[in-house]
């Protein structure tokens, strides 16, 4: 139905992830759906992803024919975004943060949301990247957030080019994982993970809060935390990090 376009640019959509999932079978592996605006952008944990027009990247990449889990696919998305941002602003300090964020310093600059359709072998990797948002827009998010423009003071002329580069980086990482195994991706992602070696608190879905040191990430995407109170190793598959990011820097315990 949609032909073989590598990137399908929509003028406007509610959510590029929703659109990609609903039309999953009509697209080939490697197709990206991108739009300059989303009227109902989806964030993780059921949140809304703030998607104002013409300033950011909103893009969803369709990957087919593999059995990666959603957290593993999120490594592809976050590392692809990290690579592109490093190319655009090599002097800035970018990192990834478990489970699905890309940070600049201690502020979130991009988020990844991976979703699957029941019964299909494949996944949609959605990425929202804050590119030309100004400080006023960023402050309206109500969480520590930043954009390329806020960090560099220079507007990016062609926001769409970032989506094009991200697609290529993601396909390269996908091929690396198919060729060398998921461990190769896991190693790169763990190396870039801002939480490693830091003391953090996490609220689990049942409301329990665990404080501990993030020591590793399993190769199926769980965070390993050594509890401060009991030295027990906790395997966290889902949870919300409570400690304000600005405090992460000063909490390194060696
Ligand atoms: C997060 O909460 O960190 C994940 C945000 C993911 C947002 C992107 S924007 C493109 C794609 N379409 C959506 O509706 N969400 C993802």
C-alpha cells in the first residue's frame, strides 16, 4: 500500500509510533515514519510526549525479522540518536540513561519508545529528539530537559536531516547486532550508560523504593542495582528513577 519509500514524511500525525504500528504489515523493514508535528505523541509509562511543530524530530523506525526484546531495540534507538547528536555537537557531553533516554549533561534531550504489534516479528523504534526548542518551551515540560539549540545557541537548519542520519545509524547498529550478536550492542550501550557506578533510588511498579548503586545492565535490558541497605543485587526490569539527575554527578562512590 505504501510502496518502498525509505522515509515516509507525514505532514501531521497523532503519533508516528501509532501510525507505524497500525500499518506495520504494509511497510518494509527499515522504513521510517517521520513528521514535523504530533498531536498526541506517546511517551514511556503512558505519558504524553510534548511534540510542538517544526522544531524537533519525531520519527519511528520499523525493524522486522528478528527477536530482540523492546529494551534491546531501545539500545539501537538510543545509540543511534547518541551518535547523530555527537556528530552535530562534538563538544557536548551526551550519554544514554537506562532505560530509554538520551542525556546532554544531566538533562534529557531525547527519548525512545519501542512498541510491538502482537504476533509480528519486529518492532517500532520511536525517537523524539529536542532540536530547536527554546528554553521557554523546554521549561513548560516540567522536567529537566534540553535541546541542541538550548545547548549550542545555534538553530539546526534542516531538522529532517537528523532523522535521515538517525535511520542510517540505527540500521548500522541493527546489522552489527545481527552479525556479532546482541552482546556487542550491550557492551557499547553499557559503556555509554550515565547511571553506571552511581547511587540512585528507583520506585518499582508496586510502589517499593530501592536505593542502590547501578552496577550493570543485563543483556536483556534489566538494570542491576546493589542495595545500599542490604548489599543484595536487584534486577530491575521496570521502574522510575527518583533521584534528580543533577545529583547523579556528585554521587559517584568508588
Ligand atoms: C520517552 O518518554 O522518553 C519516550 C518518548 C518517545 C517519543 C517518540 S516521538 C516519535 C515516536 N512517536 C511517538 O508517539 N512517540 C515516539
